[in-house]
């Protein structure tokens, strides 16, 4: 196998994908299989080989690091193929026969760029304890120390890159993205880690395409068609540059624009795709890369590469043909490129070249190779001299020929030093370095694609991470506006997301919130119910207090009932004044003036009772309204009962000479009134003592209103009060009915009968109306029943007498009153 070789006391191996494609050949099994043939010379990995050589040369010239010990190297090409990588690794790990004198076996290996290739190498050499330090393999699977105990790397794991990419996607609000990954361990593990991270943020991946450099054009076109058919505007490409480049060319060919590309570190800074032609489609791409570093002395080393210094040096002729454009004069090897390049004159030089290959100010992967070499050198120094670099004594404690790879692995785990660029180099327990990325943006400046740093991502030891981006410096594919990539527009306030059956969670409809619920944030998954005292506004984005409803003095109904109540009270007072003024007249005397005054007083109080039902309910008004109503009406019915008993007793007497009425004189009448009223007072006292009425908020009548009303506290007590009044009314009605055939001119019993009929009719109809009336109308029904029954008593009993007294005074005589008696 062609190799770059230099003899040394301690040998370090290197495997790089200098050529990016292995050409397969069918075996006939009739002759020895041909050697491996690789095509596609890649300048980027070739520079990595030169950085390794430069670093080893720099270490050999450093008197402080490995003094009197020379490092050698042997660098092979992997052709970006796992099988060829394994072949190269086994070649380096064994003692070569073609090189004389035989060099020692390698003490450490720097390999490889691809994660799949590194998995092969780490798996093959791990059991032999040969340390493998990768400079570009990022698969998180390589951190498994149980499987790969001697694997180290100077580039952060994809575990951190997946977090960084997911944080970036979330940062710009992209919830609907596509993904393309390479069909190898790097791509599969990387996209798997990314998918797990974005799922935590509610981000959906619309499609996942796979690509590989060895894929046929049909497979490449399938991925292109997938991109064209999708509605996504942001696509992540977790692919190495060598695998992605064929797809990039096809996308440019078909002019698929308007997509914001997100890149993994494997291609965002690659030189080959960074051309103005590619920029037409991939301009504005964002991606993460490891920190950059400038190695000033490297430029002179690179410009001195020449096929004339060592005509047998591997890969140099290919490099020369690519950079200069002609075949070296000294090249005697037949090559396919002979038909493409003419023979050089011999005086060509690279010192004046401005190719990006010689730009050593923004080294990223190359710097990882540089750190890998120095990490191995520091481990070897500690092993040989039993002290870190810079110690007082440099006396060896171990012969370089006695070094075993297992000992180098142990020392690599302990390596911790600060290099000449003030950068700390060490490995954690998984063999990984600390995660730190720059955010790169593709921008076109002076006709050239520039990789501009626009932010930074760093993780800390406790698992936290920080993303900082300078938004104003980003050039987007769509201009200065941040691209929008969503399956469904974010639901506005007042609506909630409703999942569309059969589609990802990012695809949804926006459904207005139901009454009584709100969504005061955009993109709400559910609507939040308002508290009981609140209701949603028309836009369903705010809870507003419900309307408080109760019967007030200011509304028309309240005014009307108040006026009627005061009118009734005034009429009661006026009637009382008339009775007092004409108390000596026959009509007043015949109607029992004392009981009539008691009755008028009770009616006056009955008319005032509705005033306690109007206005905002309080503890005191609630207790007063029901008890006052019960007691006043009980007093009223007691007076009517007393009058009825007197009338029945007096006019039912057979013999006028007998003093039957004396048994029901004023004293007995007062006893009847007081005792009947006292019973109601006792009921009300027990009610107030045991379970009194209280102000209550009722939410059942209306969703938008709170009805303030007085809760009776005890329904039994409330209906006991009504029932007792009803019993008194029924007794009065029965007695008055028995006295209906009294003399025509004195029809007191008829008036009482009529008033009791009105009273009973009103309160019988009150119960169903009271139960079925909503809100404040319940109170209005009760007030109406009170006023109706009170007016019925007042008008039925007292209106005829007032008519005679005031309008027909000629009938206010004893003769007329006694009439037919």
C-alpha cells in the first residue's frame, strides 16, 4: 500500500481518506486479485497528512518534548472505505516486511475521519490495547468504553452536535424540517441523536433521506424528488462532504432553491463545495464546526511540498497535478492522469499560490490532527520520562523500545496540557474533548464563498449548554428575513391545536376555544378553563369577571316593585288614618276597630317587606327578608282569623239576649293574635338559630352571569313558614265560608272569604313560579306574591268600608249596618 513514511524511535500510524472512492473490481478466482485502486484525490485530507508530518517534525525539533527521542510516522490511505481502512489498520499494527530495516510496530494510531471507518479500526485494535485517536469521527457510539476502550478523539461527540443543532432549530422557530443523512454509522447515529433532541422541543421531521457516495444516480434522484415534493423550507444534512457532494451537484443542476440548509461539521467548511456555483442553492447555509486555529509555521511547510524532493513519496504527484496542473518531470509511474495533464517544465513553484489549501488561518480539522499528534507525544513523554513536559529532570525512566501500546493508552487518559495556542488538551472518561463549536454561515464576498462565524455553542461539565448567535450578521437564503418552516401556522390566541389524524404532531388545525375557556398564548395545545367567577371574552383570550346579577333599585323592575310597595304601605297608613278618624261611626265599630288597626299595621309591614328583597343580598338582609315576611304575614293572618272568629261567633248567636260574644272579647282576640303570631316567631327563631339564610352566588342559571341571591339555608324551615301561613289562611277561609249567609248589608264574612281566596290563589301559584323562575326573577316572583296577597287583603276587606265612609256617608248608620237583622 502506498504510504508516507519516516523512520523514528517511536512510530505513529496515520490513516486518512486521501482518495475518496474505492474502485471495485470483480474477482475471477483464476488469478491473484488486483490491488486496491482508489480515485478522487481530495486536497482536504491530504492537508491533514501534511499537518501530521509537520507536527511530528515540530516535536522532533522541540528540545523540551521527547528530547533525544525521535518520532516517526507511516501514513496510509483509507479511500474512505471501511474495508480498506481495516486493511490499512492491520498493516500498520503489524511489522512490515517491505521496509528495511524493520521499524518498530506503531505505538499509537491517528485515524480516521469517518465514524464508520473509526468503528472498524477501534473494534479491530481495541483488544490489542492500541490507542486510536480520531480527528474527525464524531459518532456518539464511539464513546462506549466497553466496546472501544482505547478510542480517543480531538473532536466533540455528535451527542453535543445533536444538542447544538436541535437548539439552533428551536432558536429560529423551525418546527417542520427535513433531514438527510449518510448511510453509515456517522449519519445514522447522528440523525438518531438529533431526532431524539428535537422531539423534546416539539419539532417534527417531515422526511429522512439517505445518501452515500457509492449510491447510483437513481437513488440520488429519489432523494432529490423527496426534497421537491416536501413543503419544508429547512433541511438538515448530516452527511460527510464526500457523500453529500453528488447530491449537491444534482440539486444545483435542478435549481432547487428557497431552502435553508443546516449542515453538520462534516461539510460546512469543506473547500470543494464552497464555490459560487454551489452558493446559488446552498448560500446562507448554517452549521457547526469545531473551533478554528491558525498555525502560522504550517504555511511554509505546505508550500515546500514538491515531487522533486522525494519522487517516491505517496500522494504528492496527485497533489502536484491538482495544484499545478501538470505531471512532474520525475514521475515514472504510469497514471490515468497522463491523458489529462501535460508534463511539467520543472520550474513550477507553490510559493506564490493563493489557493485555499495554503490558508492556515482558519484550521479546524487540521488543528484536530495537530492536537492528536501532540496528545500522543505528551503521553509518550510522561511514559518515558515519568514526568510531564517542562520537568526539571529529563532522564529517561523507560527505554523507548520497551513501550507498549497499552501503556500509551493509559497515559492518554491522563493527558492534560496547554499547548502553544493556549488551548487546553485533555480527554474525559469517554475519551472525548470538551464540546465547543463555532456557528458558520455561508456568505458570498468578492465572488468567493466565505465561512463566516456568526455565533458559538459551548457545553459545560454539568450538562448545561449555551448558544449565542449574532442574528444581524447572518445572511439567509431568503435574504435578511429568517425563513419560516412550519407544517401549520402557529395557532393564534383564542384557539387551540387539534391534531390532524395520520399526520405528525406539527401538523394541526386551529380550533376556537369553547365558551368559558381561553388560550392567551399562541400555539396553545389546550384551552384553559376560566375560574368559576370568570368567563371568556369574545376573542377567547382573556377571562373577564362574570356579570353580577341581583334585583336592584335602579332597574325598571326594581323601581316598579318599590313604587308599588310604597304605594301599598301608603294606602295602609291612609286607611288606618281613616279608621282612626271615623272610629266612632257604625261601620268602624261593626268591623272591630282594634283588630282592623292591627290588621292595617301588619299590612303596612307586609308592604314594606319587599324592600328587603331588593338590593345586594347581605347576611342581615337575607335573615331579615324571610323572617320579617313570615312574622308579618303570620300577624296579618292572625288578625284576619280573629276578625273571622268574632264575626262568626257574633252573627251565629241564636238569641240576641245571650252574651255569647263576651267569650270573644278584646282580651281573647289579643290572645288569638299573639299566640298565632308567636308560633311563627318560634319557627323563625329556630330557623335563624339552626340554619339561617345566607347570601349565595349561583352559577347555574347562566354561564355569563353570577346571580346573587339569599339561600334559604333550610328549605324545610322556609316551607314551614309558608305552610304555617297557609294553615292560618285555610282556617280563615273555612270559617269565613261558614259565615257567608250573614245579613246582606253587613257582608264582612264575604269580604274575608274573597280576600282569603285571593290570598290562597296567589300563594298556591307562587310555589311553581318560584321554583321555575331563574335568577333575580325568583325574587321578583316572591315580591309579587307578597304585594298581591297584601293588596288582596287591603282592598277586599277595607275598600268597601272606606267607600261607605268617604263616598256614601249616608249609609254609615246603625240602621243600615244592621240591615235585615
